[in-house]
């Protein structure tokens, strides 16, 4: 599918169809099929949504809908989503509008992490992760010397993977159990 942009003068258009993906958390985006003199077009309805969302866990914040714009963490709470763009949502906070990557909120800070005090083996081939997500490598194999570290959390993914959380040299890290 090729994205095209057209500039239209202000006018009233006839909407022939409505499509809402609805397959992503907090996604309230809406596409309208509109009738124009030059043919039918799909329009991403880009108005402010006025949708409310309850975040049950912390979520990373961004100043733009891009990983490069990370600015901190948003505490759990109720927020207004004003715009959606793909897997990103712009929300209103007390300090202004910020973005969150809605598809990853519950992956980055899972709700059902069990408190544990297990000692886990870190080996030279152990890879550590920023979050319990395989594409979020924090340290490649060989970064840590062989040792035992104390886990402070255990999480089992929907696919049965067992992840352990611990405090490493540079903050929170995750290890996928083998």
C-alpha cells in the first residue's frame, strides 16, 4: 500500500465506510472512507480522541512517537489519550502532552511479576535484557563474569518463558531462564 497525501479545501465530505483496527491496547484510531470528486479515499481521522485510559503500571514516556525521544516514566493512573498514531498514543499529563508506545506498556513493566530472592547463575554466555523482551538486549554475552546474582522478580510470559529480574551495574536487568 502506498501512502499518498492530498490537500483538500475545507468542505463537507460524505463518509461511506468506517474502519477501526482495535487490535492494539488503547488503540482508538479510526479510518473513514470518504467520497471525493477524484474518487474514494481512506482518511485517518486525526481529531483529538478524548479517550480515557487507566495505566495499571508505569509506562515509558517519549517527547515524540519514536524510541529516540525517551524522556522518562509515567506513573500508573488515569490519563486522556488525545491522538493515536500506529502503536503510539499521545496523552495529556499535568506537565503537557507526551507519547507512549501502547503496544509495549505491559511487556516492559509486566503486572504479574512475582517477588523472589532466588540466586541465579550468570555465565559468560548470559545475555541480559532491558525488559523481558528478546529484542531489548542490554548486555551481550561476555559482559558479566560468571557469578551468582540475587533476583528480585520472576515473570512467566504468555508463551511460558521464565524471566528473572535483578539489579545490575546499570540498573534493572532481565535474564531469560534456560
